[in-house]
């Protein structure tokens, strides 16, 4: 897992839905039955905002997200119990279908059989004894480390009981809960990615400067298993790893390349609704980064958008952020 940086961007439509569901409960708490509308959290605005912070990998297993729908919008605390968080973007993650639908679903286990907190204890959620690591708030890169085990790359807890009993419990439980090391396809993808990066690093050290592009892509927080690559390559090759600004630059460039491809699809098929939707998602992602880049490189992002004639398209979304 990797720590996900929550980017500051308010989505006003979600705030309205969140306030409405709470008011509905307060009006008739004994008869309240929440009605969930997934079209309210699977919008291009929300998916794009999450893409800007998550990149193209699952928040849990770091596997590659499907290219057809950008993954699932996952409620970290499930809406089936924490209904008041249904429309709260701070409760949203992007995950693969397996982690969301097969492994997690409506489950949110707490330690020692403690029942999930209800609405009356909503202000105490930080103290809730959860067993799952939170990629937003936990220092997950200190909880887990990628290690070479013969010919495989595994993800193992870094903490011990002498460090922090609670952190150890969370790291062990989350690892097993999401099958970090027992899902064969996941382990294969992680292993292949890390060994590709090691090969690229070898080429770079032999003088092949073209390998820099591969390293920037593979050792990137926005890429699948990018944090595992960085953990394996550090500290020996720390100087050759891409900076935060370089990682954001790569993601912006990659997103623009994809938008150009989507434009070509739209040009030959005016009814290409999926392509238009994916382009909007990318537009919102770029707008979010332009609005609040974690690398503080807003001018560089603006130059890229201007050079590729996408500044007007992205600015229409940026103006709606606050």
C-alpha cells in the first residue's frame, strides 16, 4: 500500500447530498431507510478528483485498474452501516473490483468484537478500533515494505510489537484481508513490475539514458506497484528515482496522451459516450492537479496544458473547484 495524498478540492454537489441524507434521518430517525444512488458518486467529477490523488492503481492492493471504467469508487467505511458518509468524498477510495466487491464489500472489522460506531458516535470515528489500514490517514509506507523473496516480490509488515501493538495488528490484518501475497495474479504483476524496474536501472547504469523514462514510469506513485518499486530500489538507487515533481509531470503527460487518443475516438464516432466520459474524468483529474498539485508545480502543469491546447478544456472544470 501507499499513502494517498488527499488533494483539496470541494465537490459542492456531494455536500448537498450529504446534508440532505442527514436531514432526512434527523426528521424521522426511527423510520429512516437510506436510499443510495451510485450515479451520485460515479460522476466524472468525483472519479477525476480521485484519479488525481490515486493515479492508476488500486488504493489497497496497488494492482492495475481496469482501463474501461477507472475502477470502483470504494466507500472505506461502508455505506451499509456508516450511511452518513455515503456522499462524503473523504470516505472514497479508488479500488479494483476484486478488493472492493470480493474482499471488502460491506465489511469493516473492528478489534475485539467492538460493534461498528453508529451515527450518535460519528464524532468519535478517529478512535474507532478499526483493523483495516487507511491509505489516507495511516503512515502505510511505514507499515509495509516490499521485499525480495527468492523470485517473488512480497509485501510484508515492517512494524513489530515493540514498535506499536495497534499498528502491527492493522498491518497484519490488512495484508491477509486483501490477499497481498496469496493472490497469484497480483503477486505476478508486482514481481514483473519490480524486475522491469531493476532491469531499467541496470540499463541506466550502463549508460542507456532512455531507461530514465522507464524508471520514471515504473517508480511512480501514480503507477501500479510504484511504491513497491521505490521500496526495492531505495536507498541504493535513491538518486536515480524520480522526484515528486517528476512523478506529477509524468502523470500529467500520460493523461494528456490518453486525452488525445480519446479525442481521435470521438472524432470518428460522435456517439462515443464512454470516450467522452473518460475524457471528462481526465479533464477533472488535470483540473484538480492544476488547482492543487502535491508537488507545487502549478506553472509547469499550466505550460503543458497550453502547449497541448488543453488549457481551455481543463479550465472549465478548474473554475468549479474550490
